[in-house]
C-alpha cells in the first residue's frame, strides 16, 4: 500500500449497543451489514446497567452473528445478579457457541449496591467465567484512571488482577489525547502487564452527546476537539469529515508507536468508522450511489 500507512491494522473490532425499540434493531441490522464489509475480527454488544438490556443484548448478539458470520462478544457485568445467576447466563451463552465475553463490573444504578452473593469486581467475574468455560475474555482499561480508583497505580494493579485472573486482553476507554494512551501502555508494561492493550477509538458522531457521555465515564474532551466541532451542529457532512480526520490521525499516531489493534465505539453508526478503516488501509465495499 502506498501512502503514510505501510500496513493496515492487524485487526479492528466494532462495539454496538442494543437499541430500545424493534425499529431501532431493524436500523441496526442494516448498519451491521455495512460494518461487516470491513471484515472486523469481531463485534461486541453492550449490556445495560444491572443487566437492564439483557434480552435485547441477547437478540442483538444473535442477529449480528447470524447476519455476519463473525464472532460476537457478549458484555457481562457483576451488577444486579448473584454469582449463580451470572454463571448460569455464561453457561447458556457458551452452550449457544458464544465464547467471547467482555467482562465488566458495570455501572451501579443510583442507590444500588453489588449483590452480597455476587461477584465483587471485574477480576472476580473473570475468574468465575474461567471456571464456567474456556471463554475468550476482554476487560476494560482506563488510560485516564477509573473515576473510582484510589490512584493511577491502584487502577493499574486492578487491571493486572483482571488479566492475571484469565482475561486475554484489555480494551481502553476512549481517550482523545494520544500521548495519554501511549504513556498508559508504557506504565502497564513497566508494571509487568504483557497482555495486548487495544485502544478504544471513539468516532465523534454528535459532539454534544459526546460531552455528556464523556462526563459520565470520566473521559476528557480537550479544548482543541471542541474547537474543531464548533458550529457544526447543522453541518452533518462536514462534521463527519472532521470526525474521520480526528480518529484517523489518532490511529496513525498509535500505529507509528507500534499499536495496530483498534476497538471502535461505533454508537451503532457505521459511516465514520468505515471511513477511518478505509483511510487506514482496510477497504470495505462501498455501495453504489444512486444517480441524482
């Protein structure tokens, strides 16, 4: 390939969330067909707080697997369930042929605590899942430090516990400051973490929505990014071009530093994620445009 990328990424994966309505699931099915053209290593499907989207998550996992033939990772959390309930759900997934899991503690709904007979954190959940079956497990990592962590070192120690418990890789929370990701990887390696660390990439579909989402999960939205999207609320085509440029540049810098696996938080929108893949050397099929 000619241009600034000597080789395309080793793999990309796409994260989806279960829509709230049947019409939304129909729209998502069309988006999944488009994303599959990039030949992702796998898809993943999120799981609402306290398992609130359990049924829709299961339906989306089944839909994506049947439409694409690609592996699909089912998110699982500790919140709102006993160990026995989680184990039974995991065993049922494995019996259906779903062997990839993204294991998370999960966000605690206001006023709710972890079940006294449940898994206490994501490290315990990983260990429990490994006892159930030979799952391929991914866990979360936080380059900007988890909001509830006592310190950066404590957060890194917890990540190491999750990986030592049997997780295969860590996927990072999205971070727009690429240097923060690279410094995090350096600290992780210095702490003895050898498992793959896969940067999470967030293509910006809606900047106002991004700011709200980032505030909830503790991700910083830098001033330079706000300036790039200023005044583009009613200019979706320009906004998409800017979003593609931002995500592509971040991936380019990460690839130059030796990272070549990326997990896209697609927010169920295929356009920008696929444009970034094309810019990185992955050439998904482009549907023919109808004549004006």
